């Protein structure tokens, strides 16, 4: 059974960089032809797709965030990561990692990141 | 971006009731539509993919239909454990976009 787990700071200061890592267990990020995505959800609001990465390093980002986001993969540690720079309070959200670029069958539990000084 | 709308935004129904949620896309997305269930404090769970295919292990009281721009999601007999927010999501185009959600509770 594939499991995903997000990790990273829960508090980030405005204008700084949000960095999160998703560790995958029960499967490999570099096998099976799967894509690996990040999705976020501001408190009390809906879901926003951030982007995805393939193990080869190919990425696709939401244009609304494209200038600030980088998703990378670390096949040796079976992880993929999210960096979002120049954050503001509007980036406060629960961040989820998930498998797939279309149908997200496996999700992490989510991690709340608050942007505040 | 493809805009997804859902109706209603919330509903209250009795146990055993039939519940229907609609989802509309701003352009034709064929059948590239998912339905997710999200309970408070939890990650979304995929229930329906390709507009009408039931995900493995999901109870048969859940169903989906539609194509093009208009889709429906139905719970044939509402159960207490179905209390959640339901989201549609299109995957015909990038960026992937979600509907605003429909909150379902028990009357």
C-alpha cells in the first residue's frame, strides 16, 4: 500500500520560501510511470492544484503560481519536494502531496503551513 | 483555466435519502472528471473517476454520470458516514481545477 507523508516547517515568514518534502513508502517515485503532485487547501476553502513532477524531472505548474514554485524529485530518498518563494498570508494552507497527475488515489495526510511574522 | 461550478453549495438530508450534486465545467471536458469526498481534517478520497467509474472499495450507493460540461454525483441512500464535503475535479486540461465543494450533512 502506497503511503505519502508531508514534512516541513509549519510556520514561514512573509517574503520567505516555503519548503515541504513528501516521503513515499510502499512504492517508488521512479517506477510505475506515476506522477507526483502537490495540492493545497486554504483553511475553510477549496482545493487548488499546484503542480506535478515525473521521476525524470518533467514538471507542470499551475500558471497562477508558476513564477514562484519549484517541484523537484529525489529518487535516492524516494521523496519529492515543493518550494514556494516570496510567500504571503494568502499562501497559508494545508499542503497535500498526492500520487498521480489526473486521478489522485493516494494522498498524504496534509500539513498546515501558516505564513506569519 | 477551466472553471468548475457545483450546486448546491450545501445540503441537509435525512438518512436514507437520495442526494444529488451537480457539477458544470466552463468548457467540454469529455468524461475527464473525478469526484472526491473530504471529511473534516482528512485528505480527499477519490470516489469516482472518468465521470462514472466507481473507485475500488467505494460503496455502490455512490455513482456518477455525465459528459461534456454537465455532471451529476448521487448518493442513493445517504448514510451517517457520508457526512463530508464533495468536490468535482476536471483533468481534461491543465491546470487541473476543482469545484468549490458541496457540504452534505444530516437533517
